[in-house]
């Protein structure tokens, strides 16, 4: 009886190297894809500023007042379609109510929430009622004077709730001066100094003035 030996052939170094290169390319593609998705979210978040700013200037041009602060909003003759009547602001040239999120289901009577409503009833902003728009990082966007920011006067700014430190800093570098406590974009937290240590921490409010 003869016994045939089975010879097993292993992988060569070249074959292993090729496999590792392929794995590296796949991982690199995944990471690059994640980076592109993140950058698009940052861009879409900044687009909130552009949309709100364009809507605000359109409203001012038509009615000579700031949305939300408009003392004549109740007499504009807007078609309500069964929705509540809009409320007048006090007409002092400032949209008040900093820090209010204008969430669904709450009694939103302040100027910051009425600003959403005035812009929507006048056709300058999409959405429903007084509820705030949302940004891609799962917070809300408001148009308001950020009076909760120390020593910063701005009658109407676009403010984002709960941006990450990384997202806020990236937007500031791209569209302002890269400093979290100066310039036209600022945060209640100095995100520019926290980027190296806590990039995923949330900034309660981040605002950009018009």
C-alpha cells in the first residue's frame, strides 16, 4: 500500500502584500467617504445661515421690519389656512428670545419663534408654524439677537443649537476668522481652543451675525 503525501502550498509574500494593499485601499475609501459626508453636513449647516439671511433681507425689503419683531405682522393679510394668527413684535429693531429652541408642541409666543412664522407666512421660508428648522447635526436653527452672548450686539443672527466643537470650528475657519469668541461667528463655548481636546463636545449655541 502506498501513501501519497499531500503537499499544502501557503501564500507567498507577494500575495499577502497584494491583499494588504487591497484592504488598505478599501479602508482608505471608507474613511474618505466619511470625510466627504461630514464636510457636506458642515456645508449644509452653513446653508442654514444663507437661507435665513436671504429670507430676512427679503422680509425687510418688503415690510420694512424684522420678522418676529414686526409690530404690524397681525395686519399683513397673510393666508393662514387654519393656522393661528401671527403675533406682533415690539418693533424695537431686535429679535428677542435668545436661547429659545421653538420646539414642536410648546407655546411659542416670543419674537424668535414668531420670526419663523412671519417668514413662512410671507413665503420667504419653508416649514410649518413657529417650529425652528433643524441642522444636520441634530439641533435647531433660529434667527435671533444673541443677547446671551457677553458684549456682542447683533439685532439678528443665525444661531445653531448643539453644534459639535469640530463642526463649529470648521465653519468658523471656512467662513470667518477661526476664533470662537471674536468675529462675526461666535460660540457660548470657545470651540477654537477646545478643538484639540474635545472635538465631539457640543457647543450649546453658536451664532453668526448678519
